[in-house]
C-alpha cells in the first residue's frame, strides 16, 4: 500500500495524493517548495520497484537492506544504521514490536504462563524495521508491519501542512519522536515489575520467581540492544555530518537523542537490577536451604541420644549386664533418660544461639 502526502504551497496544507498521481521521477516535481512523503506499508514487489527503481532510484545495497525482512524472514529485520549516499540519506531503525509493551493488567505479567515467553520470543523474532530514504524534497518510508508512529505523523501532517513545509528531515524527526515515545510505558513498566518481583522474591523465593527474572532479563537485553544501536544513529544525525539534515532541525533530533539516552540509562539500571535480583534470589534460596538443613540437623542431634539409649536398653543378651535390667522401673527410667537428654540438647542449642 502506498500513501502519498504532498505539501501544497498554494493552500499551505498537506494533500493526500492517489499513487497514480505520483510523477514518474522525483526530478519531475514542480516547484522548489514541494515536499513529498511516500509511505510504503507492506508494499508489493511491484510497488517497491516503482518507488525505489523508477521514482527515486537507490543503490542496490540500499534496496537489499530495505527488503531484507521479506527476502530473509528467518533472520528478521536489519539492525539500526545510517548511511549517506550521493543524493540521499538512508536510515534504518527498529520500532517496538506489537504486543511488546506492558499488559493491560500489570499483575498478569508476573504469572509464569507459557503464552508470555512465547509472546516475547515471537516479538523479538518479528522485530519491525522502518527504512527511510531522504532527499532535499522527498521522504520515503518503508515498513512491512503497521507502525503507530508513522500513522500518527501521517495524520498529523495531513492536518498541519506547515510541518511538511519544513522539509523531509523535519517529518522524519516527527516519526522518530513518536517512535521513541513508545518506549516510555515499556521502560517504566519494566522498572515497576522489577520492584514487585523484588518484594515477591524476599517474601517467598521460588522457582517461579526465577523463571520470571529470566524472562525479564531477556526482555531487558532485547531493549538494551535496540536502544544502544538507535542511540548511535541519532548521535550521528545530531552531529551535523549530513547535509540533508538542516542545521535548524538538529535541535529537534538532539531532543529525541536525549530521550533515547535517558531510556538507555534506565534500561542499563534495569539490567543491573535484574542481575542483582538473580544473585539475591540464589542467595535467598541458599539461605533458606541452610535454615532447613539447620532445623533438620537440630532434630537429628536431639533424637540421636534417645536412639542410643533405646538401642542400649533394647539389647537382648542371655546374661544381663545391668543388675536391674528386668526391673519394673526399667521402662520409666529409659523414657526419662531420653527426655532429659533431648531437653538438655535443646537448652544447650538455645544458649549457643543456634536456635
């Protein structure tokens, strides 16, 4: 599907065009103030050929990177990067996968169900790819998955044509800004869930808590990798090394970069917290095991003298070594000796502070 938005200098508004109205080449655009945004959402190979080989010819390597999710679905999307060619700037970013955000019920994510890990794994494998080719007058965005950030900016630019008048670099900044804002609830949700996992772990460490921590570790690692690479892309866009990014727009890109830096730092903190919680969980489980072993050892130590007395008095010899072995007081004496040894051992353990 091809969406075409063109800035109309006469009406000072953005106008949606039918794909058939698109000129055969970007050189045929009339007027120096014309700005055209072409959004390819899950396009067919014919639509990709029309845009990337006829309207705005790109390098074969660029076309390979753009179509990588369709050509190599098993490998997934291309990692974020930015490349400058002779007449255009090429950028790849990875928006958040659909369904990767926090669930509507926050406590639902603290249940080690089978669907949640499968959902996270599917989201990581189906990482979306947003490719952008930018010239002085044309912005082409390409993605195979529906992206809320692109849809919101497309609707906004249609209503507020002045943003399209500022050029393709400003339009692309709006897309990046919306895309980065999608990380806010995810990063905050991860921090909140880690706090709740910490409380749950210290109340009752269990195998379920460890499974949840491992899931959180995978999610945090996925976000960290994406944020670090996208931060490097934004860092290059804010340094003014590309002529197609107007110096007036660098401040807006720097604002997006600052947000990415903050989210990256929060994810780094979450990564350290997950590692600390896993170590604390292992220590808590080990401490709980030690407590159990201590109680069992105390019970065995208290019962051991009783077992010894019972074993001695239970020996059957033809000649008794004890003069009153067959006395009617033998059984009470044995029980009393067992009780005294058990109580004595218990009192001694209490005085030593072992109980």
